C-alpha cells in the first residue's frame, strides 16, 4: 500500500505535456523549472551574448538613423540667369581706401561697394577668433589632406562630412549676418565688407583693390605705403546665404608680406541639391586654388576671386529604410547573436566535458573502485 500511495503522489506533469493535439507540434518545448540547472559558465555566456546583442543593436540603429547617401551627376537642365555671392571679409585697410568691383564674362561691371555693407573695425578683433586658419590647414596649423575625415573629431566641413538631413534642416533656417564688434574707443585700422550680391550666372572676376589702382579715377590715388591686403574671409559662398554650411574659404586668413601683394583665388562652382525626407535645398559648393605673391609696382595689387560655373548638377540624396524594415533587421541581427551564443556555449561545454574525461583517464583508476587493487582476491 505504501508503494501504491507513493505512485499516486507522483507528479505526472513532469513526464509529459498534457494538452491538445496541436501541442504535439510545438517547436519550442519547455522544461520544468526544477529540471533546469543554472551554471556559472552559462551566466558568463549570457552576459557576453547580451553585450554583443546591444552593440549590434546600437550599430544597426545608428546606421538606420544616418541613412545612406547617393551622389548622382547630371547636366543642369534649367536655364538660370542670376547667381548670388555671399561675402564677409575683413581687409586690413580703411574702408575709404578700397574699391570693390565685379566684372563678368557678359561684359557687365558692377560697383559692388554700393551693394555691400562696409564697417570700420579693428584687425585684432578678428585675427584671434577661434577657428581662423590658413587655406589648406586646420585651426591647429596642420595640413588638411582630406584623409580619414569621417573618423576625425572636430571637422566642421559642411559639404559631404555632415549628414544630409542635418544640412537640410539647418539650411532651412533664416540666415542673418553677424554684427560687427564695437570699437570701444579703439582706432579702426581695417574694414569689414559683408553682404550678398546678385550677379549674372556666368564666369566672372570679383576683386578688391586700392583707390586709384585698377580703374581710372580722376583726383584719387592712394599712397603706396597704405597698401595692406591682408584679409580674413569669414564667409564666401554662392547661392542662398546658408551660414550653417562651411565652405573651403570660410574662416581663412592670408597675410600680405609687402605693400604690393596680389592674392588670387580660382574657384570652380558646382550647383548642388541636397534632399532628405521629401525636403531639399538648392545651393552650390566649390573647389578653390590659391596663389599669392609679391608683385612689382607695374602690376595691380589686391584680392582677386575668379569664379567659373560648372555645367553639371550634383544631387545628394539621403535614403532611409522604413521602420518596419529596421525592426526586421534588428530581429535578424539579435537572433543570429543568440543562436551563435547558444552554439558557442554548447561547444565550450562539450570541450570542457571531453577535457575532464581525458584528465580522469590519465589519472588512472582509484584504489577504492571496484576492480582496483584494494579489491583483488586470492584464488
């Protein structure tokens, strides 16, 4: 009776699952908690797999947030007539001593000085500003090679290095020119020239020269000792004024080593369209080559910007997967990590078991076991 009572009190659920016929096709069998053993090795593998899964999830989420960029070139189809030039430059000469003019391939000569703002200022207020550097070098004076800019920190180039959605969102903000620092009683020795010009969309030459030099002007001739074409370019861009985009000549400084010094900038302008999430901005980016040298008194000194418009259009479009596709990718990545972790644990457990058996065999039979020396019989 005692044996019968013990059988009656056995947990029959531990020997099989009770349920419908569908439960026989369960691909995810479960074990009773009392038959599951937790080990230290299993805990380590669990922590490791969880860490790997989090890293993979973060990587996938970052990739989805950045999206993918596509660059395509095409011939500019539209017929354009005008092009804006945005300029913010400080020249180490007095405002009344400089001339600012534009002459393009169409033969038009524009007196830019009448369309731009000119404020007297002090050179030291600008040359010591953070980020001021020579063309082709960074703020620390190191040569900019363009290699590894994605890994570098502190790179603030606005074309290509930032995400397109950031460029589009910042480009849609209302732009304003910064105010000129107050003199506070100091004697101005420089001139800040800033503003936007609407020009013909053709090849042209923008230049800053001294009064009486470069154009025939009666009764005006600046003394040569007053020449100093050292300058700081805070902004030089083409198209809409978008100060959030940093161009190659922005925040650059060039120092004249003599009174007769000629600075030349050769610029190739490329029309560019940035598109992201159905929004887009139309702007221009450019490549620049700079040449500067001392000249004789027979050559006109000054700052000359020669620009040419390329007949191509660059489209930069950012694409991002839908949220459903992102979730599917995350599930796939984490599932793969879990499966790999499971197999890694099984293989390590098997290797540990095989290694333990070999060690026991190498140690030989113990004396207390059946068949050992302690149990030999004499016939």
